[in-house]
């Protein structure tokens, strides 16, 4: 029986993604899920997409994919950073069609687990939350609103408030190592900043990681 292998934020670190997969030693029947922010910031977004396609990964929408896709479709690039433009120039129309199909989350009923980039507002029905929320949320402010840590430094981490029986595996909030609290697990370990790229093998309840070649940002 195949395993469910979940990979955190890649951010165009194709070399590290390749090394991580090699370390995992894929088997026939394995199912790869990538938690969004597959692209951008790092050196090789096209390479990261090529690897994801080669292993038939199920990729969820990240805030970087969503932001760049919105800028491309609206033709409003005024708020983009240098690395955003680098990614826009690097990717092909075929790549953008691929990204456009990313879902806002993946739910595996057999595992009772939701795979999402950012997270959820804990006290609201998770299935119906907007794509901006599930790709961007990090903390919940005093008024119950989803925010980034930088916008609400006194906000409560959404994962600390998650009290559902369903587990959530997510990225978006870089840490030095995988962070588990309650029924949630964050596996963004800051590869693009010189940290690690981390995978979580659900059925084995273990993480696998590789060190970044260098800090790209």
C-alpha cells in the first residue's frame, strides 16, 4: 500500500526538492502532496514545477501562487517585488495553466486529515473558507479575524485554537523544525532562508528533511 508523503514550502528550491525525494526513496503507489508555495523566492521555480509534475504531486494553492496568478491575470504588477518578476519571467503559459488548477485544500477522508497552505479560522466551517484566508492566515486577532503575524503581533496562532478531530498539515509559517500542536502540524522549515525542506510521511508519522544548499533570501 502506498504512503502519503507531504512536502512543505519549496519556494523554487528545486535542488533541495530533488534531494528530499531521493532521501524518501519513493515506492510504487506513493501519493505526494505539496503544501503550496512551490514557486517564487528561490532560484528555480520552473524546475520545482517540473519535479512536481514528474512525481504527479497534488499541489495546493499557496499565497505566492495566488498573488502572482492574480497579478498576471489582472495585468497589475505594481506591488510585486523583484523576485516576483523573476518568477513571472521564468514560468511558461503551460506552467500558469498548471498552477491555476491548484485547489485551496486537499482532504483525505481515510486519514481524517486536511492538507492546506496556511490554515483556517478555527471556529468557522473549514470547507467554506475563502482562498485568501486559507492561503494567508497565520494568527487570529482579538476580533477573531485572520491575520499575518506581522499585522497582529499579539494574535493567537490559529493552530492553537484548532479543536477539531480532523488533523491539519500545513506550511506558510516558517520555523526551524516541524511544529506540532494538538491536531495540527506545520512543516514549513524555511528552506529558502537557508533552513530545511521537510516532508511528513503520514502513515509512518515521521518527518524527513534535507538542509538547504544556501540561503536564497
